[in-house]
């Protein structure tokens, strides 16, 4: 089991000592053209987690390839590149330009942009034609039939799944009752997502048997164990990295005595017994 970071929750160039606690680094999502993202304020803490409406702010593909990626390679970490766009061709062109990285994570589920992309399966199929690198489809748990989406991207050529992304939420100023975020709504992350993440991983592993990177509300070693029990082969830490930069080492110590191979998939065995 590898420990990764959730895309957008760690800047490895700013905090390399945190990144080196991980088994691989996942970049912030890269789009073909530079994006400034949404207007501030675009981050807000809530009693239930953190809201963000960053909006895929990034330097764009050409600058990332020319400037950022070479610096990331200097960290000597396996690199996962998160790829975004607004049509299948956007994703495929970026995938075709990538080489020498561990995997590509296709961000098919960002709640903080307005543009509608092509279907998840269409995007995956286009990327599969463009690259031989491993492709992980990052899906939203908000889909009414997540298992069907997982089967569709698997049939289109995905090598694995990343589950889950943030879910749409809102926070209001206690006095004015106006939205805290300039965009109004944003993506909710943090401990409140864990039950949703467990259900999504359980559903998608049962539907496809593909390798899954589980994420969403991971704070402790027990959270890791539970995601693995639901079918996650790897686990990513997200919001916890903002408050506890040493979380990767702490979590690794907390699961040191656990045989994760023995734990893997046990939630499915329990489901079969209950059925």
C-alpha cells in the first residue's frame, strides 16, 4: 500500500520534506492553458471540514512541462500528474506530452469549474489512445450511479480509479448570512467525507476490481485500514496535510503493525455474509 497526497493538497516544491514522507507525489491539476482560478475568498473552514473553490488555478501545460516538472523530478519521487480540461482533446493532448512519470490521474470530477467536459468514458478512451502510461480516473461520489461510471471508464481503458473528489458545499457568514466563498459554493473536504469515500471505494471496487486510490477524510491509520478493507490498494492524504504536515509519517507508524494484505477487501466479505 502506497501513501500519496490528494491532488492540490500539497506543494512539493514548497514543502519537499513533507512530500518525501510519501510514496509518490500527485501534482495539482494541469490544464492546457494557464488558469488564475476563482476570485477570492476561495477557501473557508467549517465545523464539518474545509471548503475550497480554487477553480483549477495552474500555470498551464507548457509552463508546467518546461519549468515545474523538471524541478519535481529533482525530488526523486514517483510522480503522478493530475490532468484536467474541458473536452476529451484537452486531456488527451496533455497525456500525450507526458513521459517518465509514474501515472496520470484524470480529474473528471472538479466541482469548482463551470465548463462541462465530455463524458468520463469518452475522456478516458481519448487518453488511452494518447498514452501508454497508467491512467487513473478520479470520479465524483455525487454521481447517482457511481458503479456504472466506474465500469464505463474501466471499459474505456482506465487502469485504476481515484476516489473521491470533494463534494459541493456552502458556508454562510453567521451575521450577514451571505456565502463565505466568492463563488458561493465550493468543494467540501475533510473528515466528514470519510463515510462517503468508504461507500464509493466499496462500490467501485465491487463493480470493477480495478486498483483504487482511496481518499476523503483520511486523518488516522484506522482511516487507512478502513479504506483498504473497502478495496483501496493505495490511500491519499488530503486536508489533514494543511493542519498536520507530519501526517504521512504518523499514519505510517499507526499502521505499521497491521497486515494490510490480510485486511484488503474484508468489507466485501462482510457484505456477502450479510447478503
